[in-house]
C-alpha cells in the first residue's frame, strides 16, 4: 500500500466544501448575530476547500498555484475563522 497525499487533499477538499455549503445553507435558520458568524465560518471552509483543490492542481497548473495560491487560500481561511471567533466574542 502506497501513501498518497493527494487522496487526503481530495478528501479534505470535498469535506470542507460540503461543510462550508451546509453551514451557509443552515445560516438562515439562526438569528442575525449568529448568521454573521456562520457566514464567515462557511466562507472560511470554502477557502480551505479551494486551497486543497489548488494543491491537487499541482500537476496541471504548476508550482505557482501549489505554493503561492494554495497557501494564500489557507491563510485567508485562518483569517476568516479568526474573524468568526472574534465576532462571537462581541
């Protein structure tokens, strides 16, 4: 059995995308205060999914997409999660 990191990136991308969409859909059932937090959290998960997807595209897009764009999406994900937690503390 060979360990292939791309399969974990695919699972991470699909899981984060599904969770992000679920959070954005469920957001309308919550009050406005919690809706803002869930909107940020859902956007963060979509950014995480895009980061994993860009890591999967290393063979087609090249090393720029692998290193720069995917790391930028991961940093954006962490920033949006920080903003969501900060919004909860208000």
